[in-house]
C-alpha cells in the first residue's frame, strides 16, 4: 500500500485502465442493436438472461407502487425521508434565472432556465441513494417526463424513493439494454432527451455509444475513488475507515492518501489491517485492499499538488486548517472538510450530490445538480432606438465576415422605408 511518487505524472498510474476492450464493446453494440430492432421483446430476453427475472411486465403499475409505499418499513421510510429533505434543501438553492439586464438604452438581455422535456435516470440495483441524487434535482427542475430504470427485481426502497420524488415511470430493466431503451425507445419506454446515472462498464459503454445518435448524457464515468490530504494532526482511525469504505464500491475503486507525515501513514496502515477484521464483508475487502495507496509526500504543499493533478471524485481534507487547504484546491468532484466529514455523509444524507465526475474528469466536469436537468436560454428585447445604437457595430462586423444579409436584416428595420 505504501508508495513514494517521484514524478507527478506517476499519479496517472494509480488508476486502473478502464478503456473499453473490444469484446465488451462488441457485446454492447449487439445489445443496443437488439433493443433497437426488437424493443420490449429484447428487454424481456435480457432480463431473463442477465437478472434471472422471468416476468414480462417491464413497467411497475401504479397499483404496485401504491401497495409498496403503504407497506414500506418505518425505519427505511424515515431514513429516506430525512435524506430527501436534506438533498432537496441543498439543491433547491441551485435554481438560476438571470434578471433582465439593460445593455444600452433600448437593449435588454437576460437568460432563463427551462427544464429538459424528458430525462432518464439509471439506478444500479439496490442503490436507493442514487434515486434521490438524480430524481430530486430533476423534480426541482420540473422536468415533465422522468423515467427511472433499474435492474430487476426492484427493491421497495427504490420504489418509495422514486415515489416521493414524483417519479411514476419505473421500469424493471438495467444494463446496456436499459440505456438503449432510454435512448431509442420501445413500446413500454419512451425515448428521452438526456440520460443520467452511474453504472458498470456495460452501462458506461452504452452511454458513450448512444450519444452518437444525439442523446445527451450527464458525463463520462469511471470507478469510484477517494483521495485524502492529511498532515500530522489527522486522525489515523478516521482516515483508515474512509479508505476502506471507498474500496467496497467495486473491484476497480481506489482510495489514495497523500500525507507528509510518515508516522501518520504507519498508523493508518496499522488501522486498516485492524479495522478490516470487524467488517462483515471482510473477504471482499481483503481482496481489494491492494486498491488502497498510501503516498508519502515531502510537504503539505506537495500533497495538495498531487491531489490537484489526480482530480479525485471525492476529496477529504484532514489537516489542522482544512479551510486554508481548501483555498488551494483546483480539482475535485466533492470536498469533505475536517475529521468529522466522512465521504459516506455525502453519499447519503448531508445534502450534496454523489453523482460526481471520476477518473480525472473533475478537471473539467462538475457534480450533478439542478442545472444539469435544465437548459439555459438567452432572451433579448430590442427597441428601434436600441437597434440604431447597435447598427454601426453590426454593420462593420457583418462586413468583416462578408455576411451582407445580416446587415440587411438590421437596415431594413431602421431605414426610412417602412
């Protein structure tokens, strides 16, 4: 687990190579083709083959939904309700509408936000939190059509979470076939304008393929990851717990510690080996412990530099003054400050979104938010006097670009002839 990096470019070697192999790409291409050609018939076939689910009912009926929400366990209901409240509160603040601005007298411009007409959200099996993280911003954006797909059988908790988010189009279908259904439509599932959600390599490959047909996606995705910046004041027990919690996401998920203090690194290493024994999924974690990287740096400044280059999905800052370190962070999907801010809180209930850019995409992408479910449209209103004020500028620029009709569209409005 312990490493010493000699060159910042070695940071790239910390991640697994997730380039789609030819065999996987070929399989996904075939799956998409089947869904395009055979629609629901193909989805039912794939449900049987991949999920051992034999029912031919793809969409949950309203009566099924009503029955389940009435019988949801009280503890599950309360936990989902609390998470919903916190996530909704944080995301509600993200709505943006720019007030009309007078550029010059007679020229008024503004930008308005409009919901995307139809969106599809992919929820991996049992991940109720992924329903909340996607459906709540879609609900706040007021998207008219929200379709949720998830591998069968669908858990009661996912159905309840979808219900309180106002999602009634719930479909028993997962994988690449589900993405294809959202992109191209079937008898049961209407095609959508934009697809959201995390998934395995097949889901990721399918999302990359369907965008070629004009369907938008949230952003490229890779295995989940966490980086921790720590100094001599950090708590080794807490760091070890966070590193362990991240790798249980999957076989290619990674946890990285950047720390200047050898003593802390040693204690973290000891804590990892101690805490792992108390986990119920000990055998799984034992296989994945190699995905934890403890990197000794020469200084806190170097730790920050390495982290910025790594651009982690999640970044935990356990230092004496985390707010000060925050000022130097350039790239991260979501940041957790101080020793009592575990990544688990952001995954479930603090209010921020856990659908985040991975694999270094935090250098250019943001985590999921309300505006991802909307498009911003510019609006301008110009009077005749305002157009006259702009006319010389328009005329000159149209002349430079050799577009005389652009100039004529102005001149015909402000000329003497009516």
